[in-house]
């Protein structure tokens, strides 16, 4: 049951982002959310669901979209390809949702995208990822390597690192991120001391950590499946007494906090950190706290793009005057939303320029913002779109 406090925050945010509440009528507009409630993403998925619930509550408090109420349908994709096929089929063909909006593993996204295209639905992908996944039906508001990797590499090099060891999960995201990292490091005069992978559901990093120790590397960069693999790798690195400078390309702020002391000193490059100082982020965190209280999951670089994507979809539907797929897809690159990360518009080949923040995990689990780079372009992701 909603408390009066959460309703007040919903109305305050609704007023900030769209006007006063009005009556709703008609069939609900349904947002399908396929997400990894089980599997590798189960650590981060609850925060994604919470941010979705907040956005929909606020939008409904302000009168819905085109005067219609908004509903969400959450389906577990198991964080992988097989589960995603089932989840996407359910949402697209059985539930006939109006749009799909969610973060997922790259394996799940790749499995679900053909179903989105066959079912002719709009799809906003809200996860950071390895880049260059293109479809007329898909828009992306998370970061890509061109936006995320350079701040990390340049910080480590400024601190003296020249030989890098790369560790990843063996799937599209892990390999894609580290391929870009390797190329960027070498373009800056650095060397790769080693590059190793573990299957996405793997949890024993012992052999790889041993190889890292003997490699002569003076920095390590990891790119693992979000959630559980980040935890197991970091804990095993620390248990082995490895104090090498460490940047993680996939850990979210909430997971870093859950690691406790093991996460201290990790460098994070993100488009969202809770310490961003703007009115929209402060209002968002206040609204999340009011709605979920002690059960709130830490807002992070996966859940906040989800929140903003729902508002971007709202803006596109209102610009189009319709939920019809072709009209919404035509409107999406023309709209923007000013949310916790600032002004977001998926206007660059279905991707978004983003302000990137370089953060360092502190002993208490918080993330200190070291520096930021405004409006970093995603580069040439989908030139044919």
C-alpha cells in the first residue's frame, strides 16, 4: 500500500517532470520488463524493478500517458539467452505489451532482439554494454566502451600503470569490453600482460588470479557479468592478498557497497553515481527512500537508466500522440528527459551522449567522485540507422 509520503513525493516528481495530476481513462499502456531475477543479474535486478515501479507510480500520479494509466509486467529472463527467449516471447506475443524496457545481459539481449523485431515492438535497452548492437526497434540509454573505458585507463596510467592484466566473463559483454580496452591501452602506449576469461556462471577465479600474480602487471581491469561474478572475483582477489590497482568495468554502486571492505579502492567509470549533485538526483533519491524505505536497493548505473527510459518512452508517446510502434520509434530520437543523470536523449544512432563520472569506492562502501566528463559522445555505433 502506498503511504501518503510516497504519494506526495510521486506528485512532487510528477510536477517537476510533467505537470499536475489529471484523470486517467482507457486501457493501460503496458511496459514489459524482462530482467534477470535469477542468474548473474539477480544481484542488480531488484533495483531495476524498484526504479520502474517508482517511475510508473509518478507517471500515474500525474495522469498517465495520453490520459491512460501505465502498468508494468516483469518476467524473469534468467540472465541468459534461453530464459530471454521465453521471457520475450511471453511479453511480446502472449501479453502483447506496448513496449519493452529493461537492462539485461548481452546474451539475453541478443536472444530477445529478434523477437522484438518479429513482434514489431519498441525496445529501450537500459544497460551499459559492449556497443554496436543495432536494430530499428532498439534504442539504448546506457554507456558503451567509447564512453566508459577511457577515463579508467587514463586514470590508471596517470598513476603509473603501464602493464595491464584483463579479466572477463566469457560472453559478448566481457570480451567486447576488454577488446576495446586492449586497443585503447595499446593506443596510449601501454602493454597487455595477460587476458583471461571464465564462463559467465563460473565462480572459481583461482587459476586466473595466480596467472595475474605472475604476470608482472601493475594494474588489472575486469569486465564480468553484472552481479554475482563481480562479487566472487573481487572477494577472491582480496583473499589472495592482491593489492594491485583495480578497475571494474561492470560493477554497479549497489554491488560495490554489498562487497564491503573488499571493494575499497576499486575504480568505477559510470554515467550515474548516487553522489551526483543536481536537483533531479536529489528528488529521485528522496522519492526512492520514501517509497521503499529500508527495503530500497541502492540506485545505480543500471536502475537509473531504467527509470529515465520509462520517462523517455512517455515523452515519445506524447510526441507521437500514439503508442503505435512506427510512430513511437520515429519520436524516440527526437525527445529528451532531464533526470538524475542530467539531460538524456537517444539521438546518436539510437544511443545517448552521456556525462561520465570516475569514482573510487571508499572503505564505508560509498563512491567518491574523482572527476567527470560532460556529454561524452558514444561514437559510431549504428551508422546505418
